[in-house]
C-alpha cells in the first residue's frame, strides 16, 4: 500500500505527530496534490490548543466546531496536481495534472446560498482545509474540486503561498474598510504575517496614509520596510495620544489583525467620527466600549473572516501585476512544523515561515 506522511494533531495542546497514512484515491471531482509549500499561520496555534478565548463567554472549543482528531493542520497550501477523480475536468479534456497551484482552503458545504454564490467563506457549515478536513502539513492533500485551485504561474512559490490565508484575509478586510479620503489614515493593528500583508496590500489598493502598530520593534521595522508611513509601539503608555498625533486626529479606518482587548480599545478610542473598525484577529477576549459612541461617532464595527476564492484570484492578479510588496518569508523543511509553531507562539518569527515539502 502506498502511504504519505502527515503531521497530525492527535491531541489538543500536544505537539504534532508524524504519521503514515494510506494515499487517498480521488473520487468524483476531487483532486490530489503533492504538497510543495505550506505556510504556518498564527491561527494554527489556537486550533492546536483546541479553543478560542471568548472572554466572559468562556471558550469556543474546536471539538464543538466539528473538528475531529487526528487532523493535519495547515491551510496555506501550494501543490502539484498529481491525480484527479473522473469528474474533475471538463469534457474538453483540459486538465491541470502536473501544474503547481495555490489552494483556496476556505471551502463551504457546497450547497447553500453562500456556497452557490461563490462565497464559501460566508457558509455557516464550512469544511475548511486544515480545520475540519486534512490540510497542508503533509506530503499530500485532497481537494474537493479543481475550482478551488488558483493559477500562480511565474510567481515565487515561497512568497505566494501565504496569500491564501494571511493575504486574502486582509484583502477582504481592507475592502470592508472601503475608500478613505485624502489625508485620512488607516491603522493596521499587529505586524505579523497578516499585518505586514495588510500594509503591502493597502498600499496596492490606494490607501495613502498607513500606520502600523505592534509591540515588537523588529516587526515594526518590517512594517516600515513594507511601506507603512508611520509605526507605533502599542505598548507605550501614551499610545492613544501618540496615535492621534501621528494621524493628525484623522484616523478613519482600522484593520485589527490581533483582535485583543488592548487593540480594540486603542482602535475604538482613536477612530474619529465615521470611523470603520474591521477585526480579523482571533487573539480573544471581550470588546468593551461606551455604547453611545456607536451612534454619536457613526462607528462601524465589522468582523471579517478569510475571503472567497474570487477574492484570492483578484489578489493574485494584483501580485502578478507587481503591485504588492512581498512580506519577508523564510523557508524551512516540512518536518520542522512543530518547532515552527513553537517559535510562532514565542513571537520569534517576523513575516511568515513557509514549509518546503519538495
Ligand atoms: Zn491562517
Ligand atoms: Zn455552504
């Protein structure tokens, strides 16, 4: 029997375990990929721990979200198509066998209003790869349908991989912030993989004044190199006053890639009238704010979660057009996935680590 190697979460809170699994046989429209690159995302830490912190509401447990172990995590996946089920390709005979493609991992139920409209990320019964179904911390991965594969020909394999989560997540969030007027500022909370991509993508989308906020000087340095006009150490006691000073009290948009009580507090206080606060980070805790501000400041508070396959294709077109500065990416062998998760947890990684499975 042919097998493949999968780095599985076997028990919540424990390191991943390398296991041999039988090679899947693609059925129907399924396609089998040989994984070439796999990005290591911060949300894998929460998933591996087994829960999200809901503040006063307790915990959101992955087991209650339908996650069953063992599971191969990893949702930033790039791979070569090596096999497909009999219904995978149109009758014209064109196939993607042999091609290296980026995977859109945010797959829905396939049979609801959102899924039928191509908005699988809005599906209430998502079956995301690396969460509900086996993901990319493995040598092989099975994908539902070739429509979730995105062409990345000519692009660097390491740097293109994180666009399928960190890139598309902030791209979608920035679209929700919408256009700002001349002189108005956008703040990006957090300068990790998502935050750095947010700076680069915001630049490409025409945001003119961008301030990056983090508590780590190395990450702020990386944000400046990505094109942020200003950076701010969010741990400063006078961070709010400083943010008002930097923006000339013209902060109209915030993308929060952290999603912690401290970042939400800074955002809500610093945003002026008509401000838009879009949260994508899943750090956890409670949002507390004076309710009258919602009305008096015309505030918009929105959540956003990953993006659609359409968003990912749009984003990759911007990348192909050379419009987006690439975040720093370092490469490690696939077998170092557990160590990489540890380093990520310890805050030791600037940019993204992309595992190489070639
Ligand atoms: Zn992710
Ligand atoms: Zn659905």
